[in-house]
C-alpha cells in the first residue's frame, strides 16, 4: 500500500527561513536577558558585564546566534521549538527522540571546542 503524504509533515522553504529567523531572535533575546542578569548582579561576580563584549566572546556569541539560526533552518519549526523549549526548561518530552540526542552530542562537541579556544585565548598560549 502506498503511503499518503501528510501536508502537516511537509516543510516549505519559507517555513524553514521563518524558523531560522525566529530561532536567531530567540537566542538573541536570551542573551540580552543574560546580559541584564549579569549587569544586575555585577557586584556579586568577579568580572564586569563589559567583559561579555570582549572581541572573542562577542564573536562566539554571534556564532551561537548563527548556529541556532542554521539549526532552525535544518531542523524545522517543530523540532526547534522542542529543542529551545527543553533548553529553557519548558519541555521535557524530547529526551527520548534520536534527533535531539544527536543535537546534544553536536552541541557538546561545539562547547568543548569553544572551551579550548577560550582556554588558549585567556591563558596566553
């Protein structure tokens, strides 16, 4: 028997572009809220919030925004909503899905690479 294609499963290029833009905007807003949190607690932390605008860290944050935009494009809107929902703590049902485990492994490797770059940058090696 031939499977009938479901219109709900098809994602158009416009949907992918919209998902990429919304993902990048959501990441940007999350980083702005993080900066406001750092600014509000500036007396309690060792580095001032202005350290966030160091050229290397700024480039890394910009690459994070680009990465989430690309992830939104390739994953699609429903998967990206699930991923961002899990990262924000509002969704927990995606842990059993294979695509999400693959995404977490990729993010882990990316974060490890960023840690090495930061360590080399700040240690003076």
